[in-house]
C-alpha cells in the first residue's frame, strides 16, 4: 500500500508540473503576440499630409491633395487620394479627440492609413492648426 500511494503522488506531481509548464507557455505566447501585432501594424501604416479637397460624411470618404510628402507610395500619385473612413478612424486636433464631423474642406490634415486591395483606409486623421490656435481660451 505504501508503494501505491507514492506512485499516485508521483503522477499528480507530474501532472502539476505539466499544467504549470503549459500555463507558462500560454502566458509567454500571449505577451509575444501582444508585442508583435502592434509592431506589424505600425510597420504597415503609412502617413501623408495634404489639403482636404472633399469629404463625404455619409459615404465615408475623405479626399485629399498631397502636399510636400516624402512617402514613396503617395509621391507616385500626383493627383488626389481618397481614403475610406469609419467610426474607428480617430480624429485629433491640438492633441484633443475630435469627430469626423469636425473635418472641413480646405483644412490641412495628416492621415495615417493602410492599404488593402488597392483601397486606402484612414486609421488616424490629425487636423493641422497653427500652434497659437491650440492655446486660445474659449468662453
């Protein structure tokens, strides 16, 4: 009986070691994936500056004319670029969160986007304003 009890204790200790190892592997995999996915997304994100030529809120499209860009993919096109926008597209002005409704034709914007199947999708839109306009008090 003493041998049987030791045998079962040995099996449960092995099972605990195995479960601990599997849990540790899952935790490490989670952390590696949480690091690699944003890195991959950041590497595929492009940015371009331009002037808003047209904005269709209902159709969800933003058209800009590029100005002074160093982006190779955007510099190849001399005309206008149209981006698809969505509710997940973030809009900022003076480091404050804004809404797609705050975009006006004629404003300078900096668009961070990604392309897929020949279409451009706006991830973030930063509305450019003069520095002094960001620090004026509103009453």
